[in-house]
């Protein structure tokens, strides 16, 4: 069978007609297709021979006395009435099912409670032409109604979204287990996933007709079978069927979801509670007999190697535990080991179902724990499996927690520089850092509730996350942030516990002149990094122009300053500046938060015969802006020096000589200022945004 695709143009075929098709062969979504280029690539040869093709039952199914099942078929070039009969395997007996019925592709067959048991085939034939017929490809089974699967015969035994794997969600699976000593046909059974308890759900996986789950055996419904088998290399592919059909994602796992299994007649066979945080974990059932509707019937897998969970195998059992200090767990090789440890609870993040526990102070004194049945200040003994979160953070999947005492004093927060916490030493430890908000949304245009602070001393940055508290920072304000060090999605983060962990110190950054533009020979425009205090901005004594060429070095200039648009100052200069090089000295300027420049700032500029056109700005083009990786320069052969400043005025990059481009991919996301000194002694300053 080949499918004609419509990626180039659409075509409406006629069912039953024969076609000659020319096109390019493609492969997508597990299907080979032919892609015609235009209508000339499709030749309609008209109707072919009439045919009838049975779809179900077509072999391997089990149907039961006293039930209603759907016989389905497809017919080509035949629209007249049809007959349906049942033909047994071991005894030549024919049972009439329907005569002269409409040829519409399906028939609801009410199987008599006294019908002969055994293996049989369906035969469908044209009422007026006995030679036009089809039979089931193989035998299916008619069984006693007492053999029908009952609630609990097949159970949901394992729910997995293994977080330690690449493409976590693609490896999602639900394992079924046959609790009986007889093989069961689960053809056309559904596995449903939904947010609404008791509902069928937005996602479903349908097992193909004839799918058998062996006695005391397993079957695995997967979201992406190929991805699953690629990672779970020891799982027998024969128990991982390809879905007959799916709705939505097929197998979709999310926190507090409800899962159910229903047979081909929509009878409930098994279901689970919706109170488990299923996502990013593998949960196993305590025993086959346990009530899946109870949260205590589920536990996090003890099997973490060679892969997470036990799909296709008996569920994992709790291994013997060894006792360690938190420091020993963090610095040793204990992944996949059952451990016992002690400490004080330093944070509880109920929404994330996590808390942290700490034993003393210093590096490697804290650890993350999956669970939340504790309170801040509890001194606890906990037992659990050592796991990795985001392949980076060590955490314990708690299976047992004993609260030894409550309301204990917490370890004091470690007061550290941001540069000291960009590693694993302080993961899970209560820390305190000082920094300036340099991004209110480092994931723009997406928004995950995170913001970023940067060290006042250098350009080291760290994100502030929101699993404990949602906070709206003020850009460029300084903050003292207390919280637990975490790592997720490629970034170190601090997790404040509540609003008391974030202290705003306000704007403590003095203004910075970011660019100077010569407007005319008697006026200069200065752009600052933030809004200015009008009194200091318009105080002419805060500006001084000095000529550094032979022709202008002895000239005294009188300056009038006007604050324009809050962060821009226009200087009127008298007498008129002649051609040559100059330096503008700026000092004592304040921002609106009264932060005053502590050092004067020198801004070189040049007056030429075309200065009024602002030749500096026209001579260079910096692109792209915003930039992600590489910044390019037009007329780079005129560049003498390049400097890049962060928003607090620190030089973080310097380069001498001609460069057509620079790589800034390792820069943190945020705002920077680039300063270019030309060989003609001009200055060009521009703001750039790093995405």
C-alpha cells in the first residue's frame, strides 16, 4: 500500500478507481508516501473490479456470548446488499448472522447466549453474487460470557514519564498487567488519560484487534514506541504494540491525572487515583490487588539503572538502606542507592512536591527531597532513593520520613557571591546573595516566571525562580535574595520560600553616559543609561569640554545644559567648536533615586566639516541587534578598539584591531553597551540586547 500525499497540491480521488501516480517517495510518521508534483502526475484509469474486504474480526480477537460487537468491512465498486455468515473451524457449521442488509461498512452483531463456542471466521458476500465475498484472514474465538474480563483482571501496574532520559515525555508509558492465569484478548481496548476523574479523557491509546496479553504477562502502551524502545533496550518489543489509533497524544502523563482502562465494549476494567503527581516520575503499584484509586497504592520506582522503572517486569522492591550524612551523599557515588540521612527542613515547596533538608552549614550540607509531608524547622530522619533531577541536582525520593522534633532553628543562610554558587557545591543549601535586577524576563518572549540578578562587582548572573513565590522585580533595582540553590532547564536558580526572602534595596546604581552625538558645532547630545535628576543634569558645572588638538586646546567653552526626555541631555556650547578632537568630562550627575556618579566620565568626540550629520553614527552599523550569538560590524577596517560594558559600567570585553565580528554567545541575556574607538579618533557607543 502506498499513500499519495498532498504537500504540493490537493487531489480528490474516487474510491475504487485505479490510478497511475508519478511523484517523489517520502517517509513521515511511519508511512511511505508519494508526492505528485501536479495534476499531470495522476492518471485516473477508472473503476476496477468490485471487492469486499473484512476489517474486523479478522483473526485473533475474542468475542463473548451475550455481548454486542461490531463487524466492519470495506467494499469497492459494489454498493448493493450483502450477507454475513459465521463459519466454524473444527466443525463445518455455518451460522447465518444477517441476510440482505445495507452495505454500509458495519453491522452490530448481538451474539446469542447459546451460540456454539469455538474458533470461527466471518464471511461477507454480495447477496446477488455469491462469487463476490471475503472471509476473516484468521480465526477469532467465541468464548463463554463467564470468561469475559472483569474489573481487576487487567490492571494499570506502572505509570512512567522517566525524567532521566532524553525526550522525557516521548518515553511516557503505561504498563498493563494480567492478574489471571489465562491469556486475555484486549483488542480494541482503550487506555485513557484525563484531568477529570471518572471521564474518558482527552488522550487515548487503542490496542489493535487481536492483541493478546499473556497469562500473568505485561503489555506496554507508549506515547512514542520507537523512542521508548530506543531507550528501554532490554524491553521485549513484542509486548509494546503499535496503537491501532490514538486521540491527542495517546499516552499523556501529567500531575494529578486520572488513567483508566476500558474494554472493547466500553466496560471499565481498571482505573487510578488522580492525587499522584505522576509527571516526570515512574510510579509502580504496591501489589496487583491494591486499590489503584488510593494514593498509598503507588510508590516511586526503586529501579533507576540501567533505566528508570521496570516496564515489562515485576515491580521493583525496596533495597536495603545505608546511612550517610548529607555531605557524604552529595560528594559520593550513591545514585540509585537507598539511603538514610538526617537534617533540618529548610524549605517546603508544596506546589512542586519538594522540600530541602540541611545538616549544618557550608558546601554540600543540603539536599533536595521529593515529598512534602514536613514543616519548616522539622528535624527529620528520612529514607529514600538517591536520584538526579535534570541530570544535575542530587535529590532523594523519600519513601519514609520520621519527624524527630519540630520548630527547630534553621541553619543560617550562607552569604555568598553569585560567582560562588554557579556550581553544585551549594545545591539544596540555604543561601543569600546580593545582585542587581538585569532582566525581568530572561526567557522573553516566553515567560516562565523567572527573573535575573547580576553581581554588582562583575557580570556573574543567576536566575530567581518562582516555585516558592511569584515576584515582580523592578529593573535595575538591587535585591538581597535568600533561598535554596536549584538547577533546572540549563540554569542555576535561587528558590525563595516566601516574600520575606526577597529584600529590595532600591536603585543604587549611578547613571552612566552611554553615547555622545555631535548635533552641530554648537550643540551636543548625551544619552544616559537611566532617568536623571533634573537639577544635576542641568547644572553646567557638571560638564567640561577640553580641546585636545593644537588648534583648540586653549579655548574656554561655556556650556548650557537642558534635560530632554528624562535620560537625554542637550549641551549648548559657546563659542562655536572648530574642527578637531575634544573630550567631554561629565561628573556629579544623579539619577532620580539620588545615586550620584562617584567618578567623572570622559567622552571623546570629534568635530569635522561633516560633524553636524553625526558621522560617527553613520560610519558604523552593528547588526543584528538584538543578537543571540555573533555581532557583525560594517566598515570594521576603521575600528581601532572595541569595548563592551554591562549595565553597571564594568568593562567585560576588550579587543584591539580590525574585527568584522565578535562572538558573544557566552554572554548572559540582557542589555550591554558597546563602545567603538575609530582610527580617526571618533567614538561610537550603542546599546545592544543579548537574547
